[in-house]
């Protein structure tokens, strides 16, 4: 059976739903295809790591980070959110399940202050620190200078110096740091025209210091009764220093204004493993036949106990030996 998680032990399984989601105890079912291996748990028992979540705009980066905070708070953890973009929406966070009254929120005025706050929090008793986002960390020289002035690689050099210090503090603490990052398109070679590549903001240092790098990308819109109600995103593990380097990918549905849609994943995985019987387009759940997927998802949404029982059965099949 999976080792039990405590407030100080956070793995990638826990990252992308720390500890346990609404689906019961253990690893969240959405990321079974992305599990990096149980070595992640044992590797983090002594010290914590940095994780980078990066991707294009509207690809679910902040939503993933807020779900991590929600699950950490459910287990009694203390969390902090560094809002470098000044775009934190308390109503959306509360809709996801985050207790904003117990969440430490900081909106620093410069990159230096932001990274200093991160270093201080890591040295304290904080369980999860989210920095949203690296691209919005603006050095003081840029804030005080003219807008047309070219400052070269100021942010990259600042990140390199700051991450060295933060990593030193982090190795002696029990904290998980999640850096949310954006991507930019850059010409890959001067000799070959027309070739571009995506690069994360803030230079190369974060990519080296991060134990795990997660890339999110938006795939499609989700519709209900001809109304766009959410998006489907793809989550891919780009780097993993805590387990064998298997670049796995998984899909997640996000509902606008609510966060991760759990019901769809329950149906998909439970029906594929025989916990729920699929008959044509309908589903047999708890002795009741539901005619289509929408009705089945609504049933699971309204019957949380049934959903938890299904997830408990799934975990018994997949994780117990």
C-alpha cells in the first residue's frame, strides 16, 4: 500500500493533488498515467524540492497550483501565495476550495522583495509556497528606469543568485515551492530562419534547480448544451529527478469558475477497470442506470459518498499488493 503522507512529505503525486482530493485518501486519480513512481515519496522524506509548472496562457497553471493549496489546507498545512502578477482572484480560489482567510498572500513590488519573501517563508513553518509567476518578477532597476532601456539578462542573473540561496534554505526545511511560469517564443537559430522554440521566462536557472517540471497546454473547449463550460488541458512531465525519466502525459478537464472536474475522470477510470459497468452510452452506478455521460457525471456530483466509495475501490485495486 502507498505510504501515508504527512504535512511535510509532498511528492509529485501530492503536487498534482497534494495529499488527497475529494476522491479520498492517496494519489489523485487524474494523474495515474503521470505517476512518477513511489520513489518520489521516499526521496522527499528528508528534504523538499522546487517544482515548476509552465505553459501558455489559459492552460490551467494557476488552477493546478490552487488545487495544491486547497488539498494542503485540508490536511492542516499552512500555505503562502506570492502574487507577483497582482491577479489573484479570491472568489475563484474559494470556489475551488481554498480557505483564503488562512492563506498568506503577498503582492511584493519587485523581484528582489518577492524572492526574499520566498526565502524567509521557506525557512519558517510553511508547507507550500506558490510563486505566480516568474515572468512577473521585475527587478528594481527596471521599475526605476526608463521603459525603453535595455537591461539585458537582468532577471535571469537575479534568478540565478536568488535560487542558489533559496535552494540552500529549502534543503533544510520541509516546504514545497511551486513556481508558476510563462513561456515565450524565440528564434532558435540565427542561421536558420523561420524556426522558433518555446522557452520559459527567467532564464535557465529554474530549470536546473527544479526537481520536477510540469508543462501544461490547452487542448480544446468543453461544451454543455452548446455553451462553453470548461477546457481540456494536457499535463506533461518534462523533468523528474526523483524517479525514472519517463515523460508521461495526462488529460484533465477544468470547469470555468470551479476548477478540476473530478466526475469525468472517475467515470473514465472506473469504467476501464470494471468498477463501473458501461453499457452502450450509459453507466450502471450503485445499482442505478444512467443513460449518458452527462447524467452519470451529475449523479456523481450530487452523491459524493458514492464517488468516494468508487475511488476507494479503485485505490484498493491499483495500489494494494
